[in-house]
């Protein structure tokens, strides 16, 4: 008889779009027991209990046996929630971007250090086989990344193209270079109703690698690919919301809590990514002002 697989009790904080996906993936995994879902909206309680989880309105109600949690609440609440969980000794996996700002990331780093808990950020592109292959190889001389779609501009969204699209590629590109860029040039930036909907920038890294990044939600045609020097064009499938990706991220949190290496981003990397995104946003605003003059 094979030994029984240990099931780890885990909680999901936030039952919006990503919280539901995480909960469904965990509920189907033999590695986890989806013990609780925390969401302040009582109207979601029935949907939560239908997954076999206990609904709580507050993390203060979590059982002491829960030592791992996935924070899928809005980014503006990440720091408050993660710091409170750290005080309870709970290891956290934060949905991207890991806080709403670099200051949020810094506060979570401090809490993690004080309370001795593990906090990681679930940048899903690191679990994409194409990108994982690039991260496992020596950095190429040049990269060109295109994330283009032609979605209708009237679709409600919480964030702009910088925070919802570009951010994910900034993370893994910096991980590939093992550094932040020494030079950032914004080549094109366009808004729609005060929200950035297209951005193109060029990054130069200390190792000499040049990266051309373009993200757009108003492109004439869809394209999702990375052009790699010496390898040609590699098509990128969006796997960030797939159940296998989400389960792999949760499993990686268990390993990270044991001080094992995982593809998950550290909060220090998330801090650097926030800083880089702020730098690009400032440069985009300056470029816009130059064109308007």
C-alpha cells in the first residue's frame, strides 16, 4: 500500500476572479486541503461553502492549523493582509503584483523578516515553459517581447497596460538578467481616457542584454511572442490562469517555506519591479509632455 499523501491546509484570501481560480485549483489538488476562504462579502458565502471550504469574513477567524495562504485580494490590500498573516505565522503567496507599490513591498519584507515567515509573489510567467526555458539558459544578447491585443476599450479594467500586462514581463526579464536595467528609454506611450493602453520601451542591463518591450491593448492585430537572438520567434501562450500553473505556484510556496529554491519571485524582486514600473511610468509621462509641447 502506498503511503498517504499529506494534505496541507491552506486558505485563500479574497474570492474575486483570481481567488476563485486559486480555490478551484486547490480544491482539485491532492496536495492541499482548501480549509478556508476569507472574503468580507457575505453574498459569496454560499459559493465558498460549495467548494467545501469554510467562509470567514476576516483572517482573524482562521484556524491556527492553517500555515499557508494565497492572497488574492486587490493589490491595495496586499500589505495589510500579508503583514497580519505574518503575525499569525502564516506563509503567504501573493497574487501579482505583490502590493500596490514599492512601499507596500518594503513593508511586507520587514514583516516577513520580523515574524520569520515566507512571502512570495506569484508572477505566473515564470511558470510558462517557454519562459522557464529562457530563465534556465544564459541570457541572450537581445530580446524583443510583444504583448499585443485589440480588446475593446470600453471593457472595465482595474489597471492600465503597464500594471496589467507590462509588469509580468518586467519581472522575468530582470530575473533573467539577475539585475535591474541601467538604462530605460520609453519609445512610445499612448493613453485612452487617462489610462495607459500602449507602451513600448527599451531596457539595457549591466550584462549588456538589450530588451525591447511592447505591450498594447489597442493594437491592430494580436501578437504574443518573444523574439530571441539566435533562437528566432517563440510564441507565448497565456497560462497564468490555468489550473496547472496555479497548483504549481501553491506547491512552490510549500517548498519556499522550507527554504528550497522555487521559481516564485521574492518580495525583494517585486520591490525592484515596482520601482522599475514607476520609472517607466515617469518616462512615459515625460515623453507625452514632450509630444504635447
